[in-house]
């Protein structure tokens, strides 16, 4: 199955997030087989990343957005486990610092964009500025954004402008040789409840629990609405969103790893070839090593 095609959303039609499946395709119920395929995907990604790093012409930015407990951390840890750490960097965006708030909202984001040759992963991203900030508009007011001094000013027009900013930003990156992959891990409210319960009942998972997660769960419907709107307004043919069913962590990992590999395989990646002069230097070096006494 072509997961890249199945879960790609380009914004041409209404998303209808609440109507989309959060569980795996019924054809994929063999966990052992899924794990075997993921292992193959991890090996392939290692090879692709090696070429990306050596060639040093393209960069890859992978964005993960999701509700709490959807599996972003374990997703990143597992599917990137075979990648050379020198060629991959993960950035988790927390509450902005006072220094970050003194700049435009994309300032801290651009500073974290990976170099060419690298895979950069954003565990949450600038999309928080049209998600959490939309559910809680007082965040925008408290950030002293221009002349925005009242919650009533943080309206649909305000976020429509931000959606445009984000589309332009991603187009800018694409024009400069960066591939942007955006994943939304789509989990059901019932599954989130079960994962929160496990975090509370299993001692080794207690550290994952946050009372803030429970508070935000009250806004579930609001978050579904703003995610739907954000994805709809920022998905394009060049920079689509991938809405991945996430009630099964193994199925979501399979889908994401397949999509990443397919998109990277579409890049003209290759190990650099040497010209005649460089080839001659290699031969000279080899001859010198051969003449050394053992």
C-alpha cells in the first residue's frame, strides 16, 4: 500500500478531521510483520541519510504535531534509531523564553532549521502558534504582538495571516533545497484516555504524566477544530500534511517510516563522485600506504 498517497492531504478539499480514521487499516493487523517492515525501513533510512549527509546539498525538516500522548517521542526514537546522530538533530519547542518572545514567532524556529545534509526533527513546532494560541488567545495578548492588546483582536483574520506566513516560510525552505515533511498523529479521545491511565498506573511511566495534559483534555473538541483549520490552510501540493492514524503506535510508525523513505528516495541523492585530480590523489595515497613497512 502507498501510505504516502493514502495519507497525504494537499488542502484541495475539506479535511473533515473528526471523520478520519484513527485506527490502522484492517489489512495491517499482524504486529510481527509490521515490526519486520519497520526494521527494513530503518535500515533504508540509514542508507538515504548517509547519502544526504555526504552530498551536503539538500536538507530535510520533519515536523510532528499531535495531541498529548499520541506517541511523538517514541515515534522519533524508534524510526530514527538507525540514523547517524551526527546527521540528525531533534528540537522540542517548549514555552517561549523571554528572549524568544522579544522576537517574531518564527525567529526561534528558523534558528533551529537543520543545515544542508542534515535531517532536522521538530517535536512540536511553529504550528503551536496557531493551535495552543488559538485555543488560548490570551497567549497572543501576553506576547505583546504589535498592536494586539485584547483577546477580541486574536480573531480568524489574525490566524489567516499566520497560515500565510507558514506557507511562505515552507515555500522559502523548499526553494533553498529543504524538504519539509509534516505529520499529524491522529489519535482518538478514547485512546488518549487509556494512555493517560497507563501513565498513572504504571510506575515506570509516572514521569510522563502531567496535570496540564488533563487540563488541556477538556479542550479536546476545540483542538480538533483548530487542527482541522490549520492543516486545511497550510497544506499545499508541494508541502502537504500527512494525517496518520495513531491509535496503534506500530501502525503509525510503519506509515511514517514508509513516507519518509519514499520522499527522501525522490531526492537526487548520491555519494559525491571524484574528478580525475581527486582520483589521482587517492591513488598516490594508496601507493604511499603500500610502500610503508609493516
